[in-house]
C-alpha cells in the first residue's frame, strides 16, 4: 500500500506539492490523535479524582 502511495506521488506532476500536502495531512492527523489522547487522559483523570474524592 505504501508503495502505491509513493508511486502515486512520483507520477504526480508536482511531487513536491503532493509531498507537502501529504505531510500537512499527516501533521493534522497526528495533532488530532495526540489532542484526542490528551483530552481522553484529562477526562479519565478528572473522573478518577471525582470517584476517589
């Protein structure tokens, strides 16, 4: 699958632009995953504090 993605990027008329947009997409996805994980962690901590307190 990764080979197909790289191949599509190389066949694209402007691989640099494609790589830039691909990198931006990955960065946004990572930010969403990390942000979501942080929110879930904070929520779980507040829940356990409420249960213990």
